[in-house]
C-alpha cells in the first residue's frame, strides 16, 4: 500500500514538472526575442547579398518586434563570420548569413577552419545564383556550340579563373571537361574582378552570373546558364544541360545562400524564426524588393538546405582536392 502511494505521488510530481516545464517554455517562446538579434554577413557592406540581408532584416523586425542589425564580418573567405556564429551562444540572438563558400567549400579545403555545416541549424534557404558562360557582344560566337567548336581547336583560349578554390572555378573546370576544351584560366581574386579585362579584350570568355547579365547585358552575350532549368528572368538563355553539356552538379554548382543559427539553439526559438522567416521570404513584397538589386529569391526548407550542403560536399569535394594538388605543384 505504501509503495502504491509513493508511486502515485511520484507520478503526480512528474506530471506537475512536465506542466510547469511546458508552461515555462510557452512563456519563453512568447518573450523571445527580448533584445536585438545580430545578423552576421561574411561579405563587405557594398555586396548585393548584404543589401538583401538588410531588406530581410527590416521586414523581420516587424514580425519579431526587435531590431536586427546587419554587420559585415569579412575575413578568411567567410570563415571569420562562420566561426563567430559558431562560437556565440546558442540562444537565437546571432544569425549567420550562410553562403555556400564559407559554409561548405571553406571546410573542404581547410580542415582546421574550426567549423562545418554540421555546426549550424538551418532556418531556411534564401537565394540561388546559377553561374553563366558569356562572350562579348562583338565576338563571332552566337551559340554555345559555336563557341565550343572554336575552343576545341584553340586550346589557349583564355577566361577569368575566379579565385583559388571557389564554386564558379569548379563549375568551369567541370564544364571544360564535359565540353572537351583545354582553356587557360587567368587567376583573379573574384568573379567580378576579371570582368574589366574581359570587356577590354584581354580574355576570350568569362564565367558570370545573373548580376553580371543585369549589369553588362548590353556588352555581353550570355551563351548559357550552368543550370538544370532556365532562369525565369532570362527565359531566352538556354542551359548547358539542355544543350548537351550537363555538368551534373545541380544546385551544388550554384551560388546559394541560407540563414542559420548555432546548433543547440532551443527548438521553440528555431521554430519561431522559421515560421516568421518563411512568411517574409515567400512574400511578393520581399521577392520584388530583392529583384530590384538582382537577387533571385528561392525559398528552401531547412531540410532541403541541409541536404544541399551534404550534396555540395560530395560533388565538389573531389574538385577541391584536385585544385589543392595543382597549387602544390
């Protein structure tokens, strides 16, 4: 009898604890956020992605009731920003603008970088940016097939090699393999850095993106996008896949962006961020405002982003190894 009473009392205590815990969590969820949330971007303040983050931050503030200042924490090709968020408290007050370069590519070629994509919890995908192949408007090549035929016969044809180990660099390497071209990559510190030389005639072709089309559309001829489907803004530009030069990367070969917090952030905070984030990112107002600065918004679920990080690691990993070996020669 005494044992039965003890068990009943124990059960009552457990139930009360669960109720109190649930009640406390509910209160916490209602209170979050109680102060400003820092949004950490890996690129300089004049970058279009930072402008996009500011638009999202402004709209998110209205949903959450607290300021979301955007700060540019540059360094280490985005590693400084990623480590800052990874080493912050897992309390939902530090958000990472997680671009593929620092999130996935950095840890691939720097094992000592201090983090991996596994160290973050994803709120959702934000933008994708397929790369393009372009020539000048005064060039003789009207189609990708014409260009490929010429390039096969002229192995020293030159293009802008964007950085030492970057997604566009690996996309171009893969395309040249598929097309059977031996081109000469001229190194530049970034994708945009080689454009003046390309426009001036020092380079024969370039790897670009939608932002370059928007900025230099009158001076260039975009032959194709490295994508599985045509871009909705430029439906007349074919894809390399439909033209028979499928590089096989899918979205792993895009510039893509996601929003993340440190792993271990309480579930109720993550869910509140995810719910309000999705409402904004899928809204017509947000998408229109971002289109004005050349950013194509394509929402992806947290699960999709995690799977994309895994897939990008698998597909680009071998090309990172190749580029590292080339650097050592």
